[in-house]
C-alpha cells in the first residue's frame, strides 16, 4: 500500500521519498547507507530485507545480484516488493506474485520507483519522469517525484504518511523528515522540506565542528 522512489544524483547523495495509506511508512520501508545504497522494502513489509540488501551491496554485489541473493529461497517472498539502488545509479526491482492490488515498477537514470495498490499503472513512470526532469537538491527532486506520483493517481485510496530521507558523506542522514499520520502527508512533507533545506548544512557543521557552527537562533542563544 505504498509508492516510492529511490535516487542517486551523481554527487554521492542517495535518497528515498515514499508515501502510503499506512501510518509511519518511512520508519519501516526506507533503508539507506551512505556510500552503499538505497533500498525500499514495501508491500506486506519485511523491514529485515532492507539491511540484508544493503549488506549485499556493501560486499560488492550490483543491485540485480544483491536482489537475487536475498530473495532466493524465501518462502514468503511473493508478498514483497523491493527496489535496490547503488550509488552509481544502477538499480533493480522485484514484485512478488502475491503483492497487493495493481503494482508497478520503473527504472530510470539513477532512480527506481515502485508501488502497490496503485490507482493506475503509470504512477512509477510519472515519478521517474518528474525526477529526471527536475533540478536542484536531491531532496527537492525526490519531492517533485513524490508529488508527481500522487498527481498520477498515487495509491488507490487516500495516503496518510510520507517520508523523505537523504544520505551524503556523513554516516547519518542529512535529511530525515517524516509525516507519520495526516490527511495531507505529502503537502505536510513539502512544508517540512522547504523549512529544512536552508538549515540542513548547519546541523552537519554543529556535529563536526561545533566551535565554528552558526548560532541556534533560539531564545537565550546569542
């Protein structure tokens, strides 16, 4: 009950944008590791598959091989939908034969999108097209793709959660924004992204070089 896109923009950044009718979708389905890859594990979600696929990428397997190695021999794999992306933009996707409703997946230039319980078959392709035709920060491009997926029909029912996660050089997400339950999760996420991006780099500086970090801009801090 989810649609998502994972992307690598060629600068070393990796990101995922995702939305669902279920609560807290990003907490269960989005998996990233700086310099290693991005994985979405969705549809009757098994969160264990994300780290397993990232481990396979870390061992040097390309996405197609990583996907084959993790899905082989799993009796319940028919319930899962998986996308895998490496930092150089190679991708692979898998949709099991027991996935829910209308499903689809599409690979593009440095990106891969997929969904289940979709309102129409063109949702993943619309997300890829929006991503490829956008510019700017990876966060902004992923957000454009997520909005395009919604405009193309999104899920068959109303969505209630959304998330956007981006990793770059530091060993934690530079961006990790989530709307866990809302009637307008993608609009709410858009507001969060626009608030976050201007101060994103400041929080990296505060972690790495606190003596040179900008002030917090809160009462009592001068």
